[in-house]
């Protein structure tokens, strides 16, 4: 099956092969067991960390590989293509960008080497709240400055991996919304030491969802955060968070491409093997066409992912491209998932085939980390010049 890109560098090809070999140590039985137990893949995350794949974007000066966004995307794509789940650890790749780009030298020296080595996990991203959703500027979690520290009160929701992270990147208001000129002002970013916070007012409550995503809601009750943990300038946090979202979109899109490849390979193999009425079901166009269409969608989305990554690496504006990549890749993975289930019929619902697990996981990405409708609104306003809808 033609998946390879002839113009990829040898370095990227080697990364793909190495990640595929590592994922081979964690077969479907491993992921099924975790899915039944709602468990966290500690062994898998440890293996990725020790191999250096979660620190590919951290500069060499801080113990990372200092590679490109394209390399990071290749890592996550191959994880999904192997039937594994990179969502257990993908946030570390893009969360640390705020620290790297806007943190002080002291913060980078203190945290980045430990994140690169795996001594510290930066997996939790505290942004979304029950009352704000994707309207980030309307968050109400507040960090009040008191001398050499801030006191945080509020609630976050859909904070995945909070129970499995040493550090959280937290977005909180430091100036009330009614006291700022622009709604994007008055928001600040903090590094929260999770172990300390859990002993001093922070509570984590797991949320059971349709897939094993280790997501939670987090409550802050007079949690003290040292002032030295403020990233960049107070009140500029929205811009800091926004600067990492394009990378996030590209990396999530790469995961969706990997999922689509997994579903397509699974469906194609079964369509060739399964015989009904004396012939392989893949001989029937009713079976062929959905798989072929999903393949075409995946390859088109793959091109947009690569284009967006290239713009990001060149330091060019890639907001529209990153968002389109995420939307198209999410839609391609869902089309492939539908085709795979339909091809397998009843067996697509059987746990041992892994399809139902991957089917549930793939559905998430048309909703998170940003919904398809908001991407369309962004394109309508910022690319097409249509009136703002929200």
C-alpha cells in the first residue's frame, strides 16, 4: 500500500521505523486491557520517554533532540498507525512550547532537562472550564497576586492526564475581564507543581468517557503558586497559549493520519481475506469504494499536514493551514473508521479486533482540541473575510 512519501528525509524514515518497532512491543492485547480497566499506559509512555521521542522538540541544550515539528508529527503518526494511542502523552510535545518560547532562562534550565529525561512529566494543560468551553477569554479561574506568590481559585475541566503528570500548564485570570480593554488581556500562564498543589487545596476528579483518555476535572481552592512560576509577563498568557496552538493542530492532525492508515490497512486486509458467496468481499465495489475514498481523503489531508508543518518550521503564519490540516485529517480518520467497521460487519464490534476501541478514539478529534465548526468559523472570518460569527 502506497503510504511512503518519496521526498521524506532519511532521518524521518528512520524515526518512523524505530517508532514502529517500539510500538510493536505493545500489541493490541496491551491496549485492550488498559481500555477495560481505564488504565494509563505507564510502560508505553516510559518506553517512549527513554527512547527520546517525547523530547524531540526540546533543544539539545536542554537534553532534547532539537528536531523539527515534522519529526514530532512523524512520531505521533507512527504511534497511531501501529494501533497504539499517542494521546496518553502527546500533550508534552506542544505544552512545553509555551515554556520554551516564553519562559525565563531559570525556568527553562530548571524544567526542560527534567522533562526531556522523563524525571518530570508535563502532560496536564489547564485551560478549558465548564462555563467557557472554547471561549477561552471567558474563563473565571483567578490567580490573585499576594506578595511573592499567587493564590488560585477556580475549576478546570477536560484536563487530561492530570493524575499522571508532575506539572500542569495553567491558564488563569490575573485581571478581571471587566477591568481589561481587550478580552484577551488579563490572562496569565503558570507552571503548577501538581504534587505540592494536591497537598494544598487542589482536587482532581476523573471523568469517565467513551474512550480511555485519562481526563479529569480539577478544582483549585486557595492553591498557592510561587510568583517565580509565572511564565512571561502577567496578563499576556492568552498570546502565549495561542502561539502553541498551531503546533498542537499539526500534531493532532498527524495522529489522525496515523489512525486513518491503521483503519485502511485493517479494512483492506480483511476485504482481501474474508470470503462470502465464494469470493472475497473486497471484489465488491460496495466494499471497495468506501475504503478507496477514505484512502484518497487521507492522502489529501496528509499533504495539508505536511504543508502546515513546513510553514510552521519556516516561521511563517500557518493558522489557517494548521486548522485545515486538523479538520481534514480528523474527517479522513473518521471516514476510514466508518469504512473499517462496515467492512468487518459484526466483527468490527468485537473487542479482539481492536476496531471498536480505535473507532471510539478516532471520534474525539472532530470535537477536540477544537471542534470542526470553530475551524470553519475561523476560515470564514480570517481567510474568506466573512463577518465574525461569535
